[in-house]
C-alpha cells in the first residue's frame, strides 16, 4: 500500500513539475510577444500624424456641390476621410453598397 501511495505522489510531483515548466515557458512566450508587439507599435504612425491628413474645406465644398447638383437638393457632408491604401476587396465592397442604394430624384 505504501508503495502505491509513493508512486501516486511521485506521479503527482512529476505532473506538477511539468506544469511549472510549461507555465514558465508560457510566461517567456508572453514576454517575447509583448516585446514584438511593442516593436511593431513603434513602427506604426501615431494618430496625431494621421489626423494631419485632413480633407481640405475646398474639396469638401466641391463634393457637396457635385452631390447637390446630382440629387437636386442641398446636402450636408457629415463625415469624410481619406482612404490611405488601395484595397481591392474594400473597393468592391463599397461599390456594391453604393450600387444597392435606391436614390430617388
């Protein structure tokens, strides 16, 4: 009986040692990934820099005038933003959404 209990204790201690080793490995990976993410974030442009690229008021006025002329009623632009990169999937998606709107003249 005593040997069975000793074997169980030995097995439990082995499992606990493995769990501790895996936990230490997990913590090391977390630290490595945290360092990688910090390095990547340092390469990204800051939000303040992105805010500097605003659409000029003249451009917004021209867009509003063109849409007003097309629709025949005065429009107000609520929001506009520059799309920094060309994304084919995004362009197709926007085209589908815009084409699905039923504009009444």
